[in-house]
């Protein structure tokens, strides 16, 4: 994935010009002193601004890292900024570290943020609740494998392995 130094530079300039204010405790404020940022679906704080009539957004932890750790110089290549405590909304500078993809993934598994088991697995097709429901319905002949596959968008073989407990063995 390519870095977007031009976009990052827009936000750095906004800080330099006083349109944004950043704190080492991870907060971002507008020029009027109001804290800004919205939480994304995966818990990251997004900062949005309009530049030349176009809306841009940046992850708050990236902007904070660039400002405090790189003296406002955007990255030339895509870099990972990891949350040490795995709390994506904790943007304190002391909680952030620059790392590679490998370290970031290992850290997420170690901290329990990622898993190879069940619905925490990023490739999971079913929640644990769905597995229980579909297994009961299938056992009582109230649903077919094909109907489960159609309803969930899962491959027929995935459905079969889920029902036979080759997948989702923990449920």
C-alpha cells in the first residue's frame, strides 16, 4: 500500500497554521478549542477536514505520530503505527509505536486482538451464535446446507465443515 504524503501534509499544514491543535495525550482540537474526531467502525479516531472544497480524513494516531515523532514530516512509504495496548482509540503518544506489518500482526495475536479461532478470525464466515443456530436447525432438518450457504454467502464446503465440526470446533 502506498503512503499518501500529500494528504498527510495537508493536515500537518493545518496544525502549523493553528487550524488544528494536537496534544501528547492523543487529543485533536479545532481552532476554536473544540475536540474533534469521529470513531470509525473498527474503533479508530478519524479526523476530517475540507481542503479546497474536498473532504479529507486521516487517522488521528497517524497525524499525532507524524507531528510529535517526525517533526511534521509525512512518511514517504506506508508505515504502521501500532497501539501498544490494542485500544484503537487510545492515541496517547506513549501508547503508539512505529512497526512493520509482521510485528503489528504478532502483537495483535499476542494481545488477543486477533485469533485463528472462531469469529475473532478475520476470515470467519459465521459468528459463534450463528454456528450454534445453524447446527441445531440442520440437525432437526429445518435447513439445508445449500440454504445456509445462500443465506450467508459462505461456500458450500465451508458450511459442510462448520456443520461437521471440522471448523468452529470450539463451539
